[in-house]
């Protein structure tokens, strides 16, 4: 039976910036329009966080029962390491999805935007089918596209909408760099696992592109957000504050460009999460101002 510490590790807390940042940025846009509703923002944050944990448990379960996590270099996997029964991990994932659905339904009710039910259903379906089901799209090099859409466009724009009950264009524009940084997390994660994912039949985008081009993709996902934020500074001048986070990119870019692999990329993954948080905080402040 897994210990509480192992369940926490299985939830992969280092991936949670991907859930926090889009909600913060979407709220920053709402603040700039004078329409922030803080309890709605907090409820959106809960949805994002619990959905991210659900994704992580679902991936743990699906990869574990397929046997693709047995030689994994990265953080603990509950099923792959045999510290938790597959059924227990599956129930944990489903419980998280249910909690996200209930909280999301509350936002649907208060906004009266019933079409958000479709968005929520698609988000949960995407979370499960990343590695779950008979044809998981994460095994077909589509993971980054999904992350960009759901942890960028949907999360930022959705957070803004549930507060303002309309969608101004800066919310959509701001979602692009946020989505790219979320992709950077997945790209470096999959770069680390190329050696094990390929033989296991898991055709991630990193496996398809190969080592060299995946490293170039990581650098693009990490650095383009800064260029986009500077472009937005033409209409939201304080968005330029994001350049203060740019020095944090030096170490991970150097590590990836220099050929770091295996366990060395675990540090790079952590550094990428820190960049995402720093960028997100500065971007949120810049957009709000």
C-alpha cells in the first residue's frame, strides 16, 4: 500500500505550475478590465489543480498497466513501481475528475454559459485519453497540441470568461505564451524519456522528432513566450516585466543545448517549472497593471 508521501509524489506536484499559471494570467486580464471576481478565480484554480492531479494519476494508471513506466528515469510512478494497486490509482484519477466536474458545474451555473459544459467535458476527455483508452493520443505525438490548447487557450480564456462573462482579445493573446511554456514542460519530460518511450511503443512527439529536433523545440517553447510578451507590451506596456524572468532560462537552455539527458533533465524540468511560475507571476502583474 502506498504511503501518503508516495501518493503525493505520484500526484507530481512539480507539474502544478501548468495549472496555476493560466488561472493567474486569466485573472490578470480580468483585473485589467475591472471585473475580477476572486471567488470565481479561486474556484477556477481548484478546477485546474484537481484536473492536473487527475491527469497525472490517470497517466500513472494507463502507462503502468501497459508496462511503459517500468524502466522510467523520472519521478515515482505508483503503478509502474508497484507501490499502489492499479485500481486504487484509477479511482484516485476518477475522483479528481469528478471533483473538477462538480466545481466546474458551479461556474457554469453562476455564469449561465451552458456551453462551458462542452468545454469541461472535452477537458476531462482529453485528460483521460492522453494515455488512457484504446487509442491514446499521447502515444501518437499529439500531447503537445493538447497541452497548448487546454493548459493555454482554454485555461486562460476560460478563467477570464468566468469572471468577466465575456472574452476580450488580450485573454486569447496572453494564452499563447502560457500554452507554449506548458508545452516546454512536456517536451523536456518526453526528451528525457526518449530512450524508454520508443522501445515501449510510446510515440511521443519527442520520439517522432528525434533528440536534436526535440531540443530545438524545447528552446522555442521556452523562449518564444518572452518575445510574444514583449509584442503585447505595445498595448500592455507592463507585460515587458516578463523579461525579468529571462535569466532563469539560461541554465535549462544550456543544459538542453549541451546534450543533457536522463536524470540530468529532471533538474531541467524543475527549472522549467520555476520559469513558468516566474513568467506567469510577472505576466499577471503586467497584464493587471
